[in-house]
């Protein structure tokens, strides 16, 4: 098994893994979302007048629609569809009237789901000099060959890797760095459960790891349940098919980089 994967498993099972990982992924839900007062006034008016189309139209203007329904996304993207589909609008409004205004307001102000916040957290952790260096923009990153971590969003890092490192996958990156003259690229993910979307996240990171002909060390910076001892499919895949890959926790990333 890859040394860094083994080190990550040992860290997760023998040390204060979750306590330490909280420095990387401080998954505290955001505060209550602000509900625009002007839009909410229009919502109240439409609700009281039982104006179904206006009620849906105003609620769609808010950051969070109060119902989880597969048809809402379509209406959000094509507002002309409301006039053509009155039964769908009436069905949604029936649920809204059952909720009542107070509950609708509460749902519109709910914090973001934790898993939607995780993405930017890794880069925020990097910006705290967690690897001993402050990430820098592309101009400074390319100015010399010193150790450096590239700062940017996943798209800009993908563009750099494509132009400079022969990275040909149409997928953004979470990490681009250079240590001891060697480039390193990778994705960072926090896997919080087994199965479904989390397995897809793992598979996505592995696709980057398998990308051929890249002029860089490819790594998968993974944390979460995949390091739990057991016979779950994710753990077996980690120690089976990908036992030789550079898969590691963010908590051992610094050690990996400085030994290059």
C-alpha cells in the first residue's frame, strides 16, 4: 500500500483525526440566510390573495425555495412555464398553503447544507499557511522555481495545469503546487458517508489520479469515512485497486510535499 495512504489510515484510527481535521473542514453551518424584505412583502401579498403564479414567481427570486420538489428547478430556469403548467403551480401552492407563511419564511432562511460548504474550505485552509507557504497567484507562481502553492479557483488551476503540465481532463483542480522542483496536482474531497454521491466523489478523484501523461505528481487528498477499518466497499477499493496511488489525508499532505 502507498505509504501516505497507510499513514492516513493510521492517523484516522490512532490519533485525534476528527479533532485535527476540523482545522481543515470547519463544517459549521452558515448563519440564517437573509430573506429579502421587499421580495418577502410580495410573497405575503400573493399568499394572502391566493395568487398562485405570483406566489411561485416571488419565491423563486429568493436564494432558497421553501419546497424540495424536482419541478422547481425547471420553473426557476423557464419562468414562462408557469403559465403553461397551471396544475404544477397549483400543486406546489397547495403544499405552500399547508405550510403557512411562518414555516415558509423559516425554510427560506435555512442555512446552507454543510456538504455545499466543504468545497472552498480546503483552499481557505491552504491560505492560512497550513503547508508553511502562503498560496500565490499565477504570475508569482511562474516567476521562479521556488516552492510554491498556486492560489485560485478550480477553473484557473485546471487552466494552468492544462497549459503547463499537459493535464487533459476537463475537470477543475483543488490543488496545484511545486516542491523541490516537482509539480503536484490534485483534488480534495471530504467523504462523509458510504455509497451514492460519496462513491461518485471518490471515483471522480480517482479519474484525476489516472489521467495519463501529466507532467506532475498526481494526488488525491481525501478525508472522511474511507479510512475507517472495515469491509465497506470504499475501504476495500482504497486498499485494493488503488493501493499504489498517492491517496492521502490533508493532515499528512505537508509531510508528503516536503519529502519530494
